[in-house]
């Protein structure tokens, strides 16, 4: 998609302008479109990752509550996937579907380890499936740990937002500082040095 869109934008610029300058403009526009689409993809991945960090403690708490209430494991995973939604709900729904279709629960849970944020949940579930241990206490500890990670990530995002907010302010004040402070000083020094 990115490649065809950037090629189309470049070709359109070449057709509109013509000759060699049109080709150069077309290449530049194509590269700009390519870069903008890659930034959009990165932003989407960041949003999904932030949502995973925020939703994971809630999902783990819900799983623990369902299991304490006596809900079978695969039904609890289905219910939590529906309740949470988003990228985490999709991942959990995939695990529940694999288990319902007869896949080995260990393999289904280990598939979640491809996302590093979900690896602790997958390891906890695999440990419970393989040992037969009670899962609710382990999930409660995992939820507590994930809430701490979510708070840390939220604090880091808040700090970086403050820093990013300063960049436009600096871009506005720096030229004004140069024009009102530095240029007159240099002009005054130059006028005293050049005029006898």
C-alpha cells in the first residue's frame, strides 16, 4: 500500500511538471509519502502497545475474578476477551478459539509470547496448565505487577509529552531571540569596529 501510494504520488508529480525537474519532484514527493505512511504505522503500533499496557491489569484481574467464581478457564478467557476488547481482547480471543478447537493449551498460550507485554500472562497460564496449580492467586500477583508497569509507562508518557510540548515553543522563541537579541548586538559591535 505504501509503495503503490508513493509511486502514484511521484508519477503524478512527474506527469504534472514534466521533464527532469518533474522526475526529481516526483521522487521527493514519493519519498515524503513513504515516510509519512511509515510514521502512521509506528503511531498505530504505539497506540496498540499503550492500550495493551493499560488493559492488561484489568484483564488479568477479571480472569482471576472469573476463576475464583468457578468459571471454567476457556469460558473465563472468552468473557474477558469480550469485556476488554481492543488488541488484548483479540489476542485472548485467539487463545480461547485455539483451545476450543482442540489445540494444546500450552501451545495456545505460548503463542502470546510473541508480544513481550503478554509474555508474563502466557508464562503464568502455561505454568498453571502444566502443574495444575490454582491460577487465581498467580493472576492477582501478575495484575499487581502489571498495574505497576502501567503506572510507570503512564508517567513516562506524561514526562515525554511535556518535553514534546516545549519543542514548538522553542521554535517560536528562538528566532525571536536571535532577531531581537543577537542580531542587534552583532550589528552594534560591527558598526563600532568598521566605523573609525
